């Protein structure tokens, strides 16, 4: 955890970097987005794979709710794919 003074300095350095070298800052930002997107995609795949086991273990209603949530997640990921790719 940074102190308030250190946080202020960090924000100032970040702001100066963004202003002085926007191309470098954009590359760093896109890398972070790519990693976050890969983790989100991996989590989604694992949850889809767990759906049959959850249905058997907890019943059809739970499986149906699980499936609806995952379908909503898949639709939102597809809709906003440019943000996390």
C-alpha cells in the first residue's frame, strides 16, 4: 500500500509518461487488457466445463441458473470483445 504522497508521485509519473510517450503507454495498456481477456476467457471455459458436474451435484434448477449466467457472460464477452482482446 502506498502512502498518499507516494500515490500522488506515482500518478504524476504516470501522467507525465502518458503525455511524453503515448505510444509506449498504449502498448502497456493493450498488454494488460490482453492478459485480462485471456484469464476471463479461460475462466469462462472452465465454468462451462463445470456445468454438467454442477447440474448433477446440485440439481437441474441450479444447472439451469448456471447455464443462463454463463450464456449471459458469453454474450457480453462477444459483444464487448474489443475491450478485452
